[in-house]
C-alpha cells in the first residue's frame, strides 16, 4: 500500500462445468497474472473451482473431494504468493455442504466464509444442495488437512486494509451482510457471484453495487461467472466490477468469450476520511449483538508490492463528464436561483444591485439574478447592473458588460470610479503612480461602496459575485468585492463557473446575449485593477499571479474534501496533470495554495451568506470552521521535503 491505495482485482476465468482440474489451472493462470501486476487482493466468481451450474452433481462425493484437491494443488503451487486470492467452492462441514468463499495466501487457507442467503426460486435451487450460514454455529472447518476459521463474521487484515466477503445473493437482500461487515471495520467487500443475465438485470445489479458501496462508504469488488457455465436454462455474461463509494473504477466486458482480469486501486485513506466525517456511519453499530462479534484474521505482508496507479485521476474533480455535466450544471444553477429567490422573498427587497465587470463571475451572478426574477415574476428592470470602469478596465470587458446588460433587459447604470479614487489618493497622500496593493484595493472598495449605497437608495440588496476558488485563495479585497448581502457564487469553483456560463448560454439565453457570453468565456480572468498594456489589453492576469485555477481547484478539492496531506495531493496531481505541468511547477503552486489558504482564512471567517451547491463549501457557518490564526508551517515543511 502506498499513499493509501490498495490494488485489487476481479477475475473471470475460463470454466468447464464439473472439471475442477481445468478450473484450477484457469484460476492459477489469472492469479499469477495478477501477482505480476502487483495486485494485492483478487477474487474469483462463486463456486469457481467446480462451476456454479453443476446442479445435482453437487451431491456427488467425487466432485466435492476433487474441488478440495484442486484447492490443495492451488495452495501448493503458490507457496510464495503474497497476493491474497479468494475462490469459490463447495465445502463439507459435518453433515452439511456449504457454498463458500475461501481466502488464501502463501499456500495456506486464511478463512472460509459460507453463503448466508440461498436463492430458491426460478432456476435457482441452491437450498437443494447447500446449507445456509445461518444453519450452523461452527467457527472452524477442516480443509486441506488444516483447521481454519469458518463463518460470516470474519474480517481479514492486510497491511492497513480490512476486508470482508459476501456471496452473490447476500447483496440482494434487505440487509446485506456487507453492511454489518462495514460497520465492523471492513473497508472493502469482495463478492463472489454467479448471476445470470436477463433484460434489465444488469442495470439493477450495477445500481445495487453503486448504492451499497456508497452506503458502506467502502470499496466493493464483484466477480460473477462467465462463458463456460452451463446454458441449459441460463446465460452468464461474466461481470467484473470494482466500485468505490458510489463510483465505478473498473468494469469488465460483458458476454466476452475470453477470460478477463480487471484491476484498479481503492483509496483507503479517502474512504476513512469520509467515514470519520459521517457521524451517522457508526450509529449503525446498534444491531450488532454479542453473538455477532467479529474475528479478525491477520494476513502476511512480508514483501511490499511495487506500486503503480492505474485508476483515472481527473484533473477537474469538480466537473463531471458527458451528459452528467449538463445535468449537474442545471442542478447547480437551480440551487443558485432558489437560494437567491428565498433571500429576495424574505427580505422583501425591491431591487437587486450587481456590479458587472464583463468577467465570468459577475456574468454568472447576473444570469442567476435574471432567472430568479423571471421565476418570481419580477420585471428584469428591477435589476440594476452597474458598470464601474476603473484604471484597468479594457474596452473588451467594458463592451461586453454593456452589451450583456442591454441584451438581458436589465437596467444599466454607469459610474466612473477614477475621479473618486484619485480624490481618495489625495486624501491619504498616496501617489497614483504607485501601482501597489493600496492602488488596487482603493478601486475594489470604491466599487463596493457605490453598490452598497445605491442598494440603500433603491431599497435593494447587493449581489456578490466572488466564487469558491477566490475565497480559498483569499483573492478578494477585504471589505471590497469580498463583501455583499448575498453571494450566489460562493459554492462554485472557478473551473466550474465557465461551464455554468456555457450551460446558460446554450440553454437559457437568446442568440443576441449568447454571442456576448461566448466572448466573456474567451476573456482572460482578471480583476482589471492595473492599467492596460500598450495595446490596450488586460495587463493583470490573475493566473499569472496566483497560479492556474485548475491546479488550485484540484488542491482545494483534496485538501477540504478528504483532508489529504500535501504528499498525497502532489502524487495525485502528478498523475492528473502529467504532460501539462512539470513537478517543479506543481510544487510551486501547491506551496502557494497552502500558504494562501491558511493566511487568508480571516476573509472567510466573515463571509456573507451564500448557497452551498456541492460537497465543498468554505462558509464559516457550515462546512469549514478554521481559526484565522492557524499556522501552515507543517504543510509547507512537508512540501519543502518533496522531490521535483
């Protein structure tokens, strides 16, 4: 295990019904492939040593004994195998036969887990051949000449990972064993299955696995029988699925005629973080009685595996892909609209005042405001779009601001802030030729003063435009653009703002306004507080100063959402941005992020209200309660120790 990841696999081997020798060879072949790929735990389908569809042959003494002999040979052939294998087979205990999963490592059986819920409907008649785990109190079984642990209340401990096992139908019942296993400490559940195919069943199965992995805040590895099982009455497609907390990491090809091995890494640290934050998770402990006390089996870890990450690490954790992006944008936009509508209704504000710069953030806030007024039946003329050109305002953003206000039917008011700022420079004896932080913040605070005072005049409220990324970095003037009466973008990261504006442009705006919105999308992000360059274009580009927002949003996500340390965030960033940013650049901006994130907390401690739209929010009243004088020393020291 490295950086909290454990490499797991689900295998679909070639199978012949009632041919234990053939099945063992197929299992052994995939087991060795997995070991070569540095897999730490691998599971095979239900009854994989015999095949699932043996029917009344399970009553044959020869089949049961040959299955055990095949297991014994599998153990002997893998005496040095550190990879933990989990295979399915029939096992005898006294006068009963159990459909069981057998976990093994280094040529020895670690434990045997019998199936609890046996189907007895349609073409499935498992009760005809097998007993349920509920039919015995046994805690040990003799297998391959050794007495080994037996039962459903078994946890397996390997390195820093705890896992458990359930079989097929166990997942489909009202209260799956995996729920209890997770409460007892299992971070990953392996399911050995033999589920036939029929119309609609696969989608339902996938939803079950996604929901169970999310409900258990855990990993779920599923392997189901495939080509080679009897098709007398049923067809088995060979499903292998690896899920983590509601998301699939890897899936197999269904209806393949070839054996398959799917591999991915489950992030144990990520799961642990979510479990710690979810205070209701451990409340599920109450059904566990003394009779359900778990037995933990410690697996060996003599030789650390070489680690390589194969799972996808998206560089844009806030942005889903495909059709989900459109749906997510629609949902976020509606949350923003609903939040603003409630505040307007409650305060009985007659008008909303918003500063329009021609940039992304103010554009999104204006679009939210327009949609809110439309839904409340309030004329758009009651929205005051105020443009306040300053020393750095370019013709491009100025024109976009005016065009957008006119095309949306919003009331325009223009206030040139330069004279007021020049007067203020005189008042405080500051030279207008010194383009320092005082020069910049004077403009930001003058704009906020104008907005607030006009709001008083109009019996209205000032709508804030700052986004989540700016709040994380403290990229706002304290008591300037930092302040408003309601901040609709407070929960939206910068990388997502662009997609939201594009969503509205494509779905909710006429062609005249759309053209302007598309140009806003193409404009560099800037506060425009410094004079233009010699070409009359933006000279002050935010990302040149604080770094790329795509990096900072990535750092923010893993810092706040999971509490990862800089070492792991750097490791993930190397994978996510491979080929785009070198290690030196990543470390430079990672250091900037943590330095600013800690030092700028005082700005977040007095934020205006604003709607939470995703899993991360920095409101001091909700998701992020951090002292303003916390030191970043330990985080920065760790970054200094990282290698480029």
